[in-house]
C-alpha cells in the first residue's frame, strides 16, 4: 500500500471481524513498532501479547468492569443546555466498547516501557512516553498497511497498576522480548553496527 494511502486509511476501529490473523503478520507489525525514533538511543521497550480469552479476561478485568458500567443511551440523553456534540457522540460510542474491542480483536498488544513521574517539571520527562507513542503510531500504520485495523485503550486511574500486577503474575504471556531475532535491522556502519 502506498504510504499516503496508509495514512489516509488508518482509523480507530472498535468492532472486528471474526477472522484469524497469522502471527507472522503480527511480527512484521511489531518490528515496525521497534523502528521508531527513540529518546535514549535504546529501544528498551517491549510488548506483551494477549491472545486467548483467558489471558484477556485476567489482565484486562478493570477495562471490562469500567466499560460494562457505561450506559450509552443514558449518556446520549443527559439533558444538555446545547445540542450534543459530535465528540460526545463518539465518546458514547467508544466507552461501552472499551473491553469488547479488546476481547474481539485477535491480538492485544501491551507496550511496556519505563518512565519517571511525568507530573511536572521539564518537558523532556515526557520523552519515554513520547517514544512509546511513536511506536504505537508505527504499529497502527503497519497494521493498516497489512489491511488490518486497530484500536487503543489508555489505562484509566489505577488500571495501569492493575494490568501491570496481573501481567506480572501471569508469567507465561507471549512476550516479544524473547523474539529479538525478529529485529534484523540492516547493519549500520559505525557506532552500534553490531547491535540488533
Ligand atoms: C492520546 C490518545 C488516547 C486515546 N485513548 C483512547 C481510549 O482510551 N479508548 C479508545 O477507544 N480510543 C482512544 N483513542 C482513539 C481516539 O478516540 C481516536 O484516535 C479519535 O477518535 C480519532 O479517530 P481516528 O483514530 O479514527 O482518526 C485515543 C487516541 C489518542 C491519540
């Protein structure tokens, strides 16, 4: 697919066809997720991949609880002193799908990265977060180029800690760190030439 076609076709999708996606395709997409600009000259993030219903249920329980509580009709019909906005309608569509989109997708990819507290101070504190966003965007574009679609869920409140705790205790999840041989980057001359 042409690059600008990819840009134009990418969109957030929250309902998926019941079709299998081969893991080779996922590997190509994750490779794209590693070939991003990186703030500290190291690509030291990794991805956890959830595939089965059991894995998703265990790790994403918070999202499940949260989205089941949201009442789309009620939200759409809240009395407002102005006509409902398009943004509010999109919010109403997205909220109840925060778990079903993860449940229905053939794969859930969780990027794992280190970041300091980003509550204030220097802009550069945001660098780890900005880097992982570059990676997410590459993943979205690569998936689009593969003829696939994606959505994303940003953890709310204590959801991050909950997912982290459950993922750590689940142990045998598919962890892309063990597949660094995928990352066959073309050899570069000079510094780092021998790194993967
Ligand atoms: C920073 C950021 C956070 C987002 N968080 C969520 C989220 O938690 N859940 C969700 O369903 N979509 C999320 N989205 C997707 C947006 O809703 C979507 O990108 C937006 O509606 C524009 O639509 P498009 O991606 O189809 O162009 C997020 C997007 C961004 C950039």
